[in-house]
């Protein structure tokens, strides 16, 4: 039999095979090694701490040997004793820790909670899951949220941050959102992904912003003429004209429905569910834009879409871009909004009016609380002037 030392040591713990309870001696905070023999004659060893909590003795399992070494068991026993002295119940902490979710589980819970309130909730949830699965879960997905540090987040995001800044920014935002929920649930006390926490640790140099290619506004008329002369589907060509004349986003135009258009009042009202800012947007329609809608009526189907694809469904995101590219037009559909903005600035159009035309948020929250109008009539004048500018010297809008 291995000689029993006054205080346990690593050699004895490894060699002992006689079933029994072996205390760690004085000053061990109640730590002991329990050796047992199973029915299959297999020896198992585990650490147990006997400690007084709330006036009575309790036994706390600290894990099995050799997964938990002697030095680790002593450290855990010391921490438990310190917690008891400060009035904390270590058993309650263990229960709380056992219930703490992994990051993957917490993220899924956050997605489920927000999917109904997110704009395009199903699609947004799919994007969250795909990005987290590709970039986050392989690293910290199985880690309990109370164990994740800012260093984990910085190490995870930095390689992406330096090559794909926007993706890195979104991932940090996703992690921060999940961690905010964890703080609210009491799983941790801080947010390791908050911008003010890790902002200084992320690279600052080399940041590049890629803008959508846009045409000089004086070239817009010629570009639209080239679009009309192309062999593309008529609804695609009309969609590009309408997008340019209204200065709206591609998705807003591709998803436009006849039920949103009031031709008599020359107003197109885009519902909040299809707007980036989550609020409805009224678009004043110039005579040229109304002419585009008149021609689009010839291709009206059962879908209710103003500019349906050849299959009758919503036109894909790349269809209009492809038409411009194949016809040698060095711009993008979204870039037409930039062309409008440059024109508006050169014509000294009031900044607030041109921003409302683009459905941008104007002013901070306190300013918006009082300025609740949308300058609609001023915008109608501007959009009619813009339509005339889009005619240029050629008459592309007259179809007798």
C-alpha cells in the first residue's frame, strides 16, 4: 500500500488505489480525494470539498482526477472558501454556471426573440445564422457566454476587420447584441464586444470605403437612351428609368406594386415594410415617371408588381446592374441616387429637401421630434426638375 503522506502530493494521488477518503491535511479548506472501486474493479478518483455554508456542512464535488489535478482542486477549494467568507453560496454559483448557455445557444435565442420585429425578419435571421456559422461559432460557439473575453472577440474579428471591414463591423454588432442579452439575463456583468471596449484594439489604418459607381449627372440622359435602345426585357428597361427618375433604391423599385401608386395624385407611397429606415415614404411622381408607369401597364400580370421579371416574380437584384454593365454604362442602379444628389447640390437645392428625396434621415432625434413634415410639395418641384435634367438634349421620354 502506498504510504499516506501528512498532506497530499501529486505522486500519492496518482499512485493510490486503496478505496477510501484521503484529506489534504490542515489548511486545505476541507478538500479530500475520494477513491472508489467500481463493480468492474475499476478505480475512480474524485475531489470533494466539505465546507460550512449557512451554518451547516455541505459537500461539493470538484471534479474527477486526473482531469482536475491536485493543484487545480486546491485552487477551486480556496475560491469556494473565499466565496463563503464573503457571503456567497458556491453551490448556487455552480448551478448558475451550469445553466449558462453557450454562445451558439444564446445567439439562437436572440435571433428567435428578434425575428418577428426585424424588417424582413426571416431573411435577416438567415443572414445572422449564416454569418455566425461561418465566422463566429467555429471559434466561440461552444464557449459559455460568461467565459468569453474581449480578447476572444478581438482575435476573432481582427482578420476579417482588415480585409472586409463591413463584415467585421456587422459581426462585432451581432456579438455585442447577443452579449447585451446575456447581461440582461444575468449570465455576465459586462459586454466584451461593446464598441467602447474593443474599439481601440481593432486596426484603424487601411480603412477603405467602397462607393457604388455613379455617372456624372450630365451623362444620365445618354445612359438612359442606351438602355432604351438595348435588347433587354422591357420591364427591366422601364425599371431603370423609373429608378433614375424617382431616385429610389433598387429594392424599392423592384418590389413596387400597383396598389402603392396613386396616378391621379401622382404619388407613389412605399410602405414601411419595404423601406430601409422602417417608415413609409411618399414619392412625388413627375410627368416622365408617370409615363414610365403608363408603359409598364402593358406588361401588368397577376402578381401586382409594377416591374415583374420575365417569370412574373420580383426582379432579381443583379438584373438591372447586368443591363447597365452589358451596355457599357459605367455605373450601378444605386449609383443613380448619387448622380441625383450631385445634380441637386450643383443646383443649390436645399439640403433637407434633397435628403428627403433620398428618404434619408435628416437631423438628430431631437430635431426630428419637431420637424415632422416631409417637404412633399418642395420635393415635387425638385423631382420634376430632375426629370427634365435626365432628358438632356435628347428626347427619350416622348413616345407618340
